[in-house]
C-alpha cells in the first residue's frame, strides 16, 4: 500500500510538476553561498549537499515528465503564465555550478554545469519567446503577466555570474567567455527594462487582487540583485581583460544603479506582503512560488557583499550580516512547508484507499 501511495504521488507529481520548481535549487544554492561568504561554513555545506539532492531529484522528475507527459511540457512551455518557469532550470544549474566553485572548490564541475545552463538558456529563450509570440489567442496583461516573467532576466544574469568567475579555467577561451558574460550582463539589463515597465504598469493601472500578489513578485527585486552581482563580479575580475578595465567607470555606475533599484523594491514589497496577508487575510500556505521569494533575499545578501568589495564600500557590510538571517529563516520556513506538503501528498492517496468499501 505504501508503494502504491508513492507511485501515485510520483505520477501526479510528474503530471502536474510546476516548471518553476527549480527555484528550490536556486534559493537553496544562493542561501548556501551567502552563508559561506558570511563564514557559516557548516550551514553552507549542509545546504550544498541538500541542493545536489534537490537538483538530481527535480532533474529526474523533469526527464520522466518529458518522456511520459510530453504534451503537458509543451502546453506549459507555450503558456504565458507557466512557460517562464522553465528558466528556473537555467538559473538553478548555474547557481549549483557556482556552489561547486565557491564551496567545494571544484571548478571543473562548475564549468560543466555552466555549459549545461548556457545550452538550456539558448533552447528555452527562443522556443518560449517564439511560442508565446505566435500563440493565439493571447491572454490580457492582468491574466498573463506576473513577476515570474523576470526569470528571463535572472537566468540570463546567472550565465554572467557563474561564467565570469570560471572564465580563467577556459585557457585560450578566457577572453571570449568574458565577452559572453559581459554581453549577457547587458542583455539581462535590457530584458529587465520592458518587463519591469509592464509589471509597474500592471501594479499602478490595473486592479490587483491580493491573491494575485504572489511571491514571485519578489523577483522584481531579485532580478536587480543578481544583475548587481553580475556587475560586481565583472568589476572584481577586471584584471583579466583590458576591455573590462576600459569600461570600468561605466560598469561601476551601472552596477550601483542596479543595487539601488533592488534596495528600493524591498520596502514596497514588504508593505504589499503585509497588505496581502494581514489586511486582506490571504492565508499563508505552502506553494512552490514561495521559493521565488527566498531566492531574492539570499541574492540580495550575496550581491551586497560583492558590491561592497567591488566598489570599496565596507560600511555596507552590516547589511548582509542582517539579511543572511532573514534569508535563512525564510528558507527554513519554506522548507518546512515543503516537507509538510510532501507528507500530505503521500498520505492522501493512502487514506483514500483505506476509505474505499471492502478495504481494511
């Protein structure tokens, strides 16, 4: 009976698997890196080991879904409301690669994961954008737009972040890889402008129900945070390439702008979350989208650490020392919610079977 419950839950999981579930890996990975940078090596390693298990599990479920539920995958990829979730696979792959480089000191595995992430980005970016462009009929802005669209930015910047740190492991290809990471950094910024403009327009001029103000809107901040991180790493790696040295003032100014924008979003998102849950009484309940809130908190911690180093601003150091605990608490609460959700998923089929007539 227990085996049947597990198989039933696995079948349902692969059928209805949220494409954005790799945000679990993104969130766990960046919180792990933040802990490492703040000297919490035990926590960093524990989350690193967990994250490898998360990544392999989700990769297995995704492959099973591709083979046995291919039509569901196509339906999700061509959807305005779910298709952008696939970009979490790109960011998760690159963040895990960054963990191997920062925590395990294993640049070879980091290179492999980065190349895999880059390949996924190339396939997903154009297949998704072409699919939603030619799809008819299209949803309205209210129905089709959410903070999840900024995963296009996050995935692009994840290529820049990990690539810039491992570029010197490509030998003669170091400068082309650095050029690619610089291009991705600028491309991510370009993508942020139209998407955030539409989201801001949605916020100000369309009715927004509290149920619609979902956790992925925290990616409004997270996308700027990872862009800040990409710029900071390019600044720190400037000694590898004359071109980056030549545009260093431009990079510094732009990166500080991104950090300022990420910081600006935080109070607004906090107030809107309080309005949603306290004033409008939307019940807190686990959903995969909450990992899309944990990730920006961890990313803001890491990007502030690196920005302080890149621009020589040590007075910013107290900010990540506080935010690391916010990110860890958010991760722990969301992880407990995931555990409880999985327990319920396994228990419900068993209870249903026991309730059938003639079963004892």
